[in-house]
C-alpha cells in the first residue's frame, strides 16, 4: 500500500487473515445447499455460518481496538483514550447496518431464487447466491474491525482520520483521499471499496 503507515498495512492484512477462514467455511457450507430444497438446506447450515461470522467479528474488533494506538505512535502523536473498546460487544449477532445477522443471511437464498425465477440455470443461480454470501461475510467482518477502530479514534481527543488510497483506485475515492476528517465524519465507501482510514491527530483541514 503506497503512502500507508506500517500499522495500517498490518491492520488491514490482519482483517484479510481473519476473513479468510470464515470465507472458506462459507464456501463449504454453501456447497451443502440443495437446489431442490434451497430454504430447507440453508436453514440447516446457516446457524453455523452465523456463528463463524460472529466469532470473526469479535476477532476483527479486537484488532481494530488497538489499531489507533499503533498508528498514532508510529506518527509520534499518541493520545491516550478516554475509554476502551470491548471487542465482545461486536458479537451480538447484528450487522453493521443494524439488521439482524440471521435475517441478513437469508439474502443469498433470496438472490438465488430470484435468479432461478429470471431464467438462470441452477449453477448460475447458486453462483449468484455464493457471491452474495461471500460479500456479506467479507463486509461484516471488515466492518467490525473498522467500526471498532472508529470507536477507539472517537475516544481520543483531537484524533480523526486520513483517507488513504489502496491503488488502483476509482475516481470516486481519489477525490476524497488525503484529507483529515473528524472522527464523526462518515467514511464514504462503495461496495468492495478497499480504501484505508488512518487514525491521525490534528484539526487543521478537518471536514
């Protein structure tokens, strides 16, 4: 990652490492979905998928809770937090959008059925369902880490973040990069966006 702190690179590498086994398990469980009994077969294995995501969310949140301290120390601007993040609070079975995880995990089956109704073959429909599931797994685990890191940033006075690119980057991200944002400024992110938020100290140029 060009122009990215070592602490940031380690954090995002850690998130990828946490996502990997969860994605492998998701693939294995999705293979157990029977085309003739989509809802029934998924209902049998989806609780295991939910449990795997929740465990990975807690692990990702733990990584996020320490990210800010390392990033600020690397810049020589460490600020003590006023409170500490509890990673276990990210294991309640909810998504980053506030929806119940078990309900969100029904989306892959819904997309599969929609594809079949639209004329897709069983293989094509199942692949659409898999892409949906893998997206859910990746996003919910990464978001747990990012939100945890954001909570940690919010607990440190005068600390915000700088948006950094992870090339190649799209034009939507390029125009947002390199600026300092206050902790409560939303991190605009499109699907599969891989931009990096780096905790940083300073109010000059805050948006």
